[in-house]
């Protein structure tokens, strides 16, 4: 266990991630999304906790394995911020075996690097 992290990295394993970012030098902002494909290491896992710092989480989606489409679960997520350790994002899971999460973010409040509705799901 890492005392400088909120993440529950002993409960999940990240198998693959896909990072898609946009850099806007004019407004000095970075935004985009990160897709995380994970496997649970603990039976009955109900949430994933991720560390982040210096960005705004715009939305969080989880892949529904039955419909093969991403479901917006942003309203179910909570965050906590500590000046020394940064922030933690708690993501309640809608299913728990193989997890695929898509997190949209920006380094500047109000900056939308692109419309999430135009992104491939």
C-alpha cells in the first residue's frame, strides 16, 4: 500500500490504456480522454479509486459488456482533494469482472477539447 496514493491498486490491475489528448497552446490547456481496461483482483469489488491532480474530470463512462456501449456514470462518481496528496476519484462500478472506463478531462476549467458526443464509443 502506498501512503501517498488513494488508489485501490491492490484490488484492480490495469491491462491496457489508451490516451487521446489535445494540446491547445492558445489557451494553455490540455484535454482529452483516457480509456482504462482493467481486471478485478478482488471478488465483489464495487468501486475503483484513481489518483489525479491538476485537471478537471469532465465525465466518466463505463463499458456495458452486454450492450457493448459506454454508459455515462459521472453522476455516481465522487472526488476528494487534499492539498498534499492531490485528488482521488471514486468510481462505483456497474459490473465488476472486466472493466473498461473512459475518463474525459481538461487541465483548465471550462475547456472542452472536443465534443464527447462525436468520439467513438
